[in-house]
């Protein structure tokens, strides 16, 4: 076997093994898995199923309507303005959940809880991003149908419901599945607003471990859930969401578009901005209780270390450049439960503060990377496959292929995804609450204030938290610029 291929296979095995480390490590402490029937389990599964279905249906419906509206911008606005609007639309999807809940609570003047609280925040965060995906899919596949419908004089509703939607059945079904999986496995939002019955399986596992001390059943539930979604994702066909380009006949898209509908996609960001505008003046007069340089320092360390960990993982994946088969397996990878990851890290090593921050950043990387890989990176690798094949046919060594073909083109994406991961880590309270405990991480302070209905003081924490999060994000965008300049020199 070629030496470079052997090295890449070894690294791939180590990376995949790292994602299963929390489960393997916990199994060393649990004598055996115990599948115990819990009388509340059917009700928990029913609640998780209902909220995931409702959240997915509402998000996809709003996204479809907004996607039809976004088609109208292609002919009416310049490329720069279109890009600015799309960035604004997807912004809520890239905010940490604690930000969305705090701003939404201030905008509504109350905290929605229970089933409809989860559905509201899930949809608020996600349907803008899905709308942009749907617009790309429509531009890719429905342009010829729209042109034919215009020539035939078909009414627009009939064209959409009898032509476009049946033609996009596969893409919409897969989008619904990925949304359903995300919402069913969600932990942060249900932990904040879900309560017991609609908290979902993750909160159920959390209660099993931390309140009842039942490690064996909790591990058994987590293993079964992880394996189920892994098999389902592996069996389903892939949906390319990363770089779908418009095909010919794009002029027909204007007939398919609803010019007013794109405004729906702007409702979430403007709603959150309204909450920021309402809460920010009041927060300036609130007490600065609990806020200290130590909390800012810990948040900065957590964000930077998480972003660096994600940067290393994606760089290794770029070097590995997995084959289509391996890439398919990694695409289907479902990380272990948030609770399992958190609990395993609690048992790993000492509880010294900086060591716990490093452990927490490692755990967050394991949870964020599979999602970011499916979202963007998998498609980025596939887009470069043809260039790699040509270089290999020409006999170029793998090291030169990586440093002169793959690395320069993937570095901006790796830096962006690492910055996003660091941004999310700064705002994480779910895993941090388990691993860091009562330490003064900013997101934990915000969560504690919010849960005690001290929204003004939560806004006081929001200001430095946003500043630290943006600093981490910009650090890695600057790293991308520096690396590219050094590669080009």
C-alpha cells in the first residue's frame, strides 16, 4: 500500500475513533448496559416526536414560501445586495440558542415554554437557512419547469402544487428528515423551555444520569438512538446543499416566484433585532452582578480552543480526503448524546479550571463537527475530487496535492467553520453546564439569569459575550488571510 494512503487511513481511523471516545470511555465505568423499561419513556418519546414533527413541518413550510420569494430577488437586485440579504436571513441559524431565546424573550416580553416554545424557537432559528437551500434547489431544478409553465399559461399555484412540489419530492423529504433529526436530538432549546414531557430524549438521558444516577439505562438509550439515526442517514440518498448552481432557463424563475414572500425570511432577524433594541437600553441600567474578567477570560479560552480543535479536525479531514465511500460513512456520523459527552468528560482527569475548559472544547468539537461537515464541508471535498484525480493521474505526490491543491482552496472554508464553532462554543451553556459546573463562563451566567427571570441582567452579560464571540470568529478569519498570503508568497 502507498505510504501516504496508509497514513491517511490511519488518521481517518483515529478521527472516527475520537468521535466515539465518550461512549467507549463511559463503558469502562459501567459494568454492563441495562435496558430498563421506564414507564415515562413512551410519553417522552411521544413528546419528542410531536415537537420534532411540528418544528420540521413549520420550518419547512415557511422556508418553502420564503424560498419562492427569494427567487424574485435574482432579477431585481444586484449580486452584492442579494448576498447581504441572504446573510441576514441565515444569521439566526448561526447564533447560539441562548442568544435566540434571550432576544426572543425580550421581544415577546415573556418566555414561551412547553411544546410551542420549542417549536417557536426551533423554527425561528432554522427556517431562514432552509429557505436559502430551497431557493438554490429551485434555481437548479425548477427553472425549466417554470419556463414551460409560463409558455403553457399554467396558473402559478397549479404549477407549484402539481409540478414543482412533486418534482422536488426527494429533496424536500431529505430536508424534512435532516430537520427532524436535528430537532429530535436537540438539547439546548428543550432544556431551556421544554419542561419534562417535551424536553425530549436528551433531557430524559440528562435526568437519568444527573438526577437518578442510572448510568446503564442512559447509555443504552443513547447507543440505540445514535445507531438508529446513523443507519437511517446512511441508507438515505445524499442531498447536495453546499454548491447548487442555477441551470439554464433561469429566466423562467420569475414566473415561479412570489415577490412578496421573501419578506417572511426577514422576520426572524428583524424580530431578534427588535428584541435587542428593546432590551439593550434597559440592560445598561442593570446591576453588573456576577460579571468579571475571569468569566470573560474563561469564555475566550473556551471559544479559541474549540475553534482551534475544529480547525485541526477539518484540516485532518482535508489531508485524508476520504473516498466517496468513507465520506458517506462520515456524512452519516451522528455524534453521541450531549449528555453522554458531558458526563464522560466530567470523569476524565482532574477538575482544575483550565483543564475543564480544554475538555469542554474537545467535547463541543465532537458535537459541532458532524453538523458542520454535513452542512458545507462534505460538498466542498466533492467539488475538488476531479482536481485530485487529475493530479493523481499525472503522478503528483500526495503532499504536493494537499499543500498546492486542497489546502489553499479549503482553507477559507475551514477557517469559517472553525470561527463559527468557536462562536457557538462561547454561547454554549448545555455542555458547559455539565463540564464546568458553577464556574463563571458567560453563557452559564446568562442562562442562570434567564431561568430566574432576570432578563435585564442577562442582557448585561450579552454585551461582553457577543464581543468575545465575534473576536474569536474574526481571529480565525484573519488566520485564513495570513495563511493564504504565506502560501501565495
